[in-house]
C-alpha cells in the first residue's frame, strides 16, 4: 500500500472471463494524478481512437483519485472513462456516492474492463476475492432493483450494508446513447458510458473493502481536514444553514433566472416564468424533499431524498438536481414540479443522464411544435409543457420503446433523422446543460472547447460568470479564464474531489490535502501543470479520432440567434472573438493542434 | 458527564465520522471498517452507531423497534460488539473495538468532523 493511492489496478478481460492485478505505476500517477487523468492516459495508450465505441475493442475504465476515500472533504468521486458512443470523443463521466471510496478500501485505484462477455455478468470484489458472476437474472432490472438483488445474494445484512454497487439499468443494456452508470442514485451520467458497459454485457460491479488506505502524514492531514470542516460548517452556501445544504443544487434556480441563463423551451429563451414560482426551491423543500443526503466524506450534502405524491406522478427516490429541474423541466417548458421529479426518478431507475434526456425530449418538442414531427410519429401531442408526455417518454427512452427508440440515440441523431439538425442544442453531439451559452460567453467557449462536448463542469464557468451578472456577456479575458478553469477542473476530477470543492478548498486546501495524503511534495503549479497535461492528452485522443477545429463549436442557435429575453437579451455567443486567443494561450496552432514545443513541455511528445 | 448526542434526523450519511475515527486511532490509516463509529442505513434514515461494550454471547431475545414509523432490527442500532455482527471488530483478527471518546478529557474526533450537526458533545 502506497500513500493515498491503493496501489493496484484490476484488469478484467470479459471475453476470456479472467482478470489480473497490476501494480499502479506511480510515475503515471505523479504525471496524471488519478481519476480522469489516469483514465484518459490509459485510454489513449491502449485504445485506438477510431474504435467502435460499442464494440469489444473499446475499454471501460473506472478510476478513483488519490483523495477518494481518504476523508478529504468531498473526496468520494470516481471517474468512468471510455470512448463515448454519444460524441465519438473521449468520454468521461464523474460520480459521487460511496462506490469510489469502497473500491479503494478493497485495494484498487482503477479497474479496466476489456473485451465483451458472452453472457451478462457482474464483477464482485471483496478485497482480494474477485469473481465474475452470472447476471442474466439481473438483466432488465432497474438500478435500484439490481442493487437490492445483488445485496440479497450476499450472505448477511452486514456484508450487504458494506457493499457498494455501480450498475446499469435497462437503458445501458439497450445501448441508449445517453445512458448513465448509477450507484445508489448517483450518476456517472454524461457521454453515454452506460451503453459501453451494456455493450460488454457487464451489468454491475459490487465492491466491499476492508483494507483501508494509508495517508503519508496523518497528523497534518487530519489537522487540515478539521480546519476545512469548520469552514464548511459555517459557509453561507455549503454550511448547515447554507443554501446548497438546505435546498440542494436547485438553490441556483433564481440566480439562473435573474441572469437569463436558463434553457427555456429548448434554449429558445433564457428566463422561465415558473422558475421563481412553481419551481422555486422553497416549494421543493416544503413539498417533496424528505431529507438531504451526503456523498462519502461530504460536509455539504447537496443531494435530496425526495417523495412525490401528485396523482400519476407518485414516487420515491433521489433528486432533482438543478440540472434535472432545468432540462427535464424548463427546457421542456414543464412547470409541474412533481412531474419533473418523477421523470428524474425514472432516469435514475433506467440509468439515464437527466441532462441529455431532458434536452432530447425538448428537441423532440420543438420538432413537433414546428411541424417537423407529427403526433402519429411521436405517439403524443408533444407540445412544450406536456408533463404527461415528459414522464411517459422518459421511460420509453430507457426501454427503447416506440418513439423512445429514436430519442435513445440522443438529440443530435434524432434531429438529423427528421432533417433538422439545427434543432439539436449542444456541442460535439452532446446535449447542452442548463447554462446558456449566449448570456455566458465563457460558458459558451467552455462548451465549444470541452473535450467531451457540451459540458458545464469542464470549465465550471458558472461560478465565475453567475455571481457577477453583467460580466457574462463580456468576451474579454474569457479565453484565459476558461483555460485556467479547465485545468483546475482536470485537477479536481483527477484528485477525486467534487466540483463544489474549490469553493472552500482553493487552492491551498487542495494542495495541502494532496501533499499530506500522498506524501508528494507538489507546488500548486505542479498540480496545474498536470491539469494542462491531462487536458492536452484528451485533446490528442480527439484529434486522432478525427476531430478538428470545425468541431470546436456549439449549435447554430447559440451563434446566430440573439437571445430574446433577460438581461443578456440581444446576445449571441461570440466564439470567433475568443477561440483564436484560446488556441494561442493553449500553445496550439490556428487549427487547434498542440505545438511540438507545448507537447514537449508537458512531456506528451 | 460528557456525552455524544446523536440526532438521526440530521445525519446525511456521509460517513465522514468513520474516517475521522480511524485516522485518529490508527495514525496514518483511514479505514471505516476499523472505525468505532459506523453509519447504517435504514430506509431514508442514516443511523450513526457508536461502539459500546463487547459481549461474548448473542442476545437471547430479538427485538424490532419502531421509531417514527420506520421499523429497525434492533441489531442495526445496537452498540455492542457481539458474535453475530462483524462490525466493531478488527476485520483481520476480530479484536473488539470500543469508543474511548478519544481520550481524557473527551475529545471525540467524529463529533469534530461532523458538519451536519448529527453528532454533538453535551454535558448532562
């Protein structure tokens, strides 16, 4: 056992049904940190970027970070990496919950799945005891059913209670391109990696670990955690009385509306009439929230356990997140809170990305409203605001049933099928999250240049552009800000921390936790350089996969149609003002290709 | 008398207390399975349980307890390190674990790391 790292990589060959345990290459760890960094590097080294994402030659990598499971605040995350069946780029999806920590306690930083199993299987890990078990009886089961059934197979309730499961639902099995890998209602949601898992006939991973982890300097590490927990406890957003703890991520709703940055009716506008009424987070708190829930080692606890009681939408589960409310709700013009939450529950059960699912349904609604799609084809009167259709279609997407089979391909492929690809809103074929690219120029640049398509977390520009309303429409300085934030988020994602961690930990907390846990003696610049290395490594994968400068863009609506409402009214995304400078700052040529000097400086030559 | 007050209503299930306990008792090791506090989940409720006495015999009576409509197997919320439970024991050798309030005077680290307010220190 090393420090902070578990020190082992588990490589599973699903075609042969065997596995081997390898030592974690510590040189690799120092250069790529962990999680997204190590996962991306393994993918680049071992997978041809032109591989069929849903074929046996793609690999599916689960990678934790060095701070995952150490007790560092928010240190719970794991990253899933594979070539994406949605975008064709490198795909990565991050999840909280308890799975990542448990995997490390069992002794593994990374699992690499290769090949394809002949029959459905799940991987069982109990410290050193590893087994591929039959999963035909789990095939077709929802994610919570799968979780319960696997736990029921274990010999006692205590063992079951300690076992953490990451699995796919029906959506992943049916190769839905917007499917999410779930662990106890936390989702590794984006880029459709559950479909890669489904293509390998891998239903789930169940893990229990009793080995624990070693940190290099326990006393200093504990002292720093204690100091940070005190900051979290009284923090206006993250503390016990803080908005994120009290309301969950939905706390951002009013801010999004005031900024005019909401994805109203397939991103045709930026404000939504119900955002500060039916969809106000206080309404949610008073009517549907059962209690807050925290991921492993999280002092914030922004997750919600919720219950819906409205006739036709009864349910129990987790969520909704801000993104879920916005995309399943506002993007579809739906103001019925309980219907949105119900649709979110269904996404969790089916294993679907709520962002992509919402945008895809919204895209179908726009096609319908503009007469490009008929009621006969859709099976519904698909007008914006139709809550019943939202809930019914969500389930149909997960099951690839009827019209849902077409939506299961994602918004881009659906819109193209009906002859109107311009109705798709996103980047690199991935659906856009709930932050407008027109009022928030940096966010737009982030979407255009993200290595996995339209992603709000790759540059986390919401925290930079939301609080200061008025600066969102400015392009000046944004290329540098986006570049820096992209590298910071690569560090966060690779350490195993949450996207909300920087708000309290930056930068001294992250550095101290990293150094005292790993025993490495990094400067902040070393971590950020690793972030830049990770970003460029991902870029190289995409370039090899055939992506070019032409793909560093977003849907035409963002670039050509002025925002009709809100404080950013009249704005379009002025990408051409920012992209050349962004390339220059990155040390890339005018075609977005990294220079030899840059690659040499990053050790990627 | 110093006590740890546990409020199930506030626990968010983040298990941070388990990492605090193991790190403070084992110096450089974080391992919830060796922690003297464990958080168990029952329905929508998270139940922090702090290791109490060791017993070498299983209970001869079994209880179910209903609190606010939620039924608990009493073993789930019992503090004992006992033969029927693998918790509150060293995973490798079965040596029982018991909360020691992190020494004298009491300074329990689980309470210090608990951001939700589920664990507090009180005098009574």
